[in-house]
C-alpha cells in the first residue's frame, strides 16, 4: 500500500490551484487587467480610449503586431484582410451537413477547425510568415463563416463578402442582406458593432484563451487551436453568458419579479445565478460593461427603440443587486455580457447567435496570444499536475471473486 502523503513529499512541491485562480501560466505583453481598479489595457492603451477613438481593424492590428498602425500600415492590413475574407467554395458542403437548427457555435467550431484541411501549406508554426498568414486568414474568415452559419439557420442563400465594405459593414451585409432586397448598412449599427468587437478583442488568460494556449503548446495548427477556443467560449460561464443573460431576462419577464430572482441568486440551494454578473478577475465594475451600458442607451435611442422592457429590467436588476449586501460583499458587478445582448438583439441578431459575435470579436486576441505562445522560448507543452485522491494501490480481483 502506497502512503500517498509521503509519495507527494518525495515528488517535491507543487501548487494545488483548482481553476488556476492564482497561477500565472505565461508572461504576456498583450493585455493588462487591473481587477481591483476596473482597468483594461490592450498593449498599454486603455480600453475606453480604444473604444471611443479607434476601430476594430486598428485594434486587431495592435494586438497582432504590438503597435498601432500608421495610415499606410492600416491600409495595407485592410487590403490583406479583405483579400482573405473568401472561403473555399466546397466549405458550403460542411454547412449542408448540419441540421438547420444546429447551434451556430457548433457550426463555427466545426468549420473553423476544418480550415486546417484547406491550408496545409501554412500550418508549419515555426515559420513567422506562415504564422501571420494563418492569423490573417482566420481573422478574415471568421465573419464569413459566422454569417454562413446564420444564413444556414435561416435557410437563406449565403451572401459573399464584399471588399468595398468595412469589416463590420461586411459582416452586417453578409448577415442581413438578401439577393432580392435592397440592403443599406445602418452606420449606427456598424459603429456599435465595431465598438462591441473592440471591447471583446482580448482579455488575457480567460478560459478560451487558455484553451488556445494549452492546445497550441502541443504544436498543433492555429485552426485547430482556435476551434478549441470556440468550444471553450461556448459555455454559459464564459462567452455563452450573453445568451444566458437574455434568456434570464426573458424568464424574469417583469420588473416586479426582480426581487424574487435576486433572492434565488443568493440562495445556495438554488443553482440559479445572476447571469452577466461577477467575474474571476474584476472585483470592481467591469470597464467594458460601463462602456456597453452607455452604448446600449445610444443605440436603442438611435434605432428608435424607446423604453425597451429588457433594458429597464436589466437596469433594475443591476440597481437592486448593487444595493444588496450579498453582491456588495462578494464584489459582484455586471460584466461585459450583461448589456451586450441587448445591443445585439436591437441590431437584429438572435440570442443563440450572441456567442458567435463574441468569438468574432475575440479572434484577434486569440491569435495574438497564440503567436506569443509559439514564439516564447520559455513555453513548454502545457501539462498541469493533479492531486491524486483516489484509492491506494490494490490488487486486481477476478470477476468471479467480486461480490
Ligand atoms: N450570481 C450569484 N452569486 C454569484 C454569482 C452570480 N452571478 N457569481 C458569483 N457568485 C457568488 C458565488 O456563489 C460565490 O459565493 P460564496 O462565496 O458564498 O460561495 C462567490 O460569489 C464567488 O463566486 P465564484 O463562483 O467562486 O467566482 P468565480 O471567479 O469562480 O466565477 C464567474 C466567476 C464564473 C464569472 C461567476 O461570477 C459566474 O458564474 N457568473 C455568471 C456567469 C457569467 O456572467 N459569466 C461571464 C463571465 S465574463 C466572460 O466570460 C466574458
């Protein structure tokens, strides 16, 4: 019989840290989160300045290349990304294999992973040119694949990317235009979407990014790694929370019901949690949530949606929660997902598609983190340890002798 306590002594020390709440898995130059002050910087630039003044394309360049682009660099980047928005025509066959009501995250995860079957030429991750080419391809094709999943859900023909449009204009066009109808891109919707994508672009070592780093540490190709990231993002405790928030608001239904649901969220015997509330790192208002909250009002006003019942419900929920000792003591504040769904819905995006929008926004961060990982000389294959708590060593008992 092995004495487990002594076995661990012999093996030396390592930390037991379920959920990695206090273990840094890497050094990174990309994103800083000041959880106690509610700060978020990409490459040193505060998120509020980027959200107000830059564009998603500029932010993607910043994340991928480390510096903001000058005008010429941005134009070149724009041309390169536009050049890669098309997908191989045979990719349509992948969508045809999905049932019309497949969850769009299932389609996105599967189809992004399948890109590795089309780009054998660039999957050598040791070549810097290949790495950047893969990153550009994934970043450029995410909206095309996502919009194809959307059209497949609706049973409508796919809309091809149009190079004259902006990144977000193109996405809106691929989502909402139909061959037989005139479609005009609403500039308010285009800007709001651009801002939402900026706010989602990176968030250091969250679950999906860590998944990409762990997967990437094996030397696998970035298409496979990003597919793994999509799968991790899908969960309701992570990127699926924006979908869960709207479902929750729907379930609450009426402002009068808010106190009852706040009580449910506090009840430890009830699995209900206030979706869009709380964060592993922020113990302060999520800076992205305050920007989105403001944008939410602006977008609804601009689109002529006044007194939106779900926005009123969300604000009442926030007001009551933030005055409640349970939430105050645990430092639970609205996170990025609390208001984003209300904007997506106002733009005409259905609830089950919200996490796909999150994935489009997060793509440049995932790719920057993947490139940082594969070029970091300190990185080794990710291989967490465990604290074994099972039975001690014992002898096999033949079937006929087991009671
Ligand atoms: N509603 C009610 N209670 C909550 C909530 C919530 N949303 N979030 C945390 N708590 C409570 C926990 O029950 C726990 O209470 P206890 O100390 O009495 O046991 C305490 O607050 C700490 O919570 P943990 O679960 O330990 O915090 P953790 O850092 O592990 O989880 C998480 C963070 C997953 C975001 C959590 O707050 C949550 O489930 N929120 C709802 C889902 C959500 O909005 N996810 C999106 C996150 S942001 C993003 O991914 C983009």
